[in-house]
């Protein structure tokens, strides 16, 4: 399970909308449970999509370094990545799976396909995709 405050959910969706028609991306910092099954987001870092593409994303290295340093200075770790799908469902593409860098990360996708953006999170381990609940207190 991935838990985040409403403000981070709102920031992720807004960043995705600002990036349209290109895919937008960002990083999540937070803390993970001792068994690794759940995490709490403490900050969302909007990042530049260095690929400048509507079909794939690459977190700009300087943005990744900035997020990593800030997270470390706050006692957090980078726990996941967020990116948008501009015209498809919030489900990892084969490219997303192939590029998943860390089996411990949470992979959040913001789909802009429908009138209302949707946010879903996945764990990607050895090519296997497992959806996990996203808990946002106060979000209807």
C-alpha cells in the first residue's frame, strides 16, 4: 500500500496536466514499512522529463540528484517514481516494466486519458506487475 497526503496527490495530477501533451515525471520520497509492503509519501518532487516525449519518460539526472539529496537531508529515501500516460490507462507499459530500476520502488501512473485523471500505483519485480492500493485520506 502507498499512503500519501491529499496535497501530494493534487501536486502529481497538476504536474501531469502541466506536462501535457508530453509525459510528466517526478520522484517520491518517504518511509517504508519494515517488511517493505507499504510506504508513506513525505514529499513529491516534480522533475523534468529529459526524454521530452509523449510516449516515455526519463527523470532528468539533476532533478534526481536534487530530490535524493533533499530526501536524505530529511531522513527519507526515494521510494518511487511517478509518470503520466497521456492517452492510455494508468497501467505500466512494456517500456515502463523494462525501465523499472528498483524492485523496492512504487511506480505511480497518472492517466490523462479520461476527463478525470486517475492515479494508480504498482510494484514491478522481475517483470511482474502487481497493483497496490493508494490511500489518500480525505480524497473522495
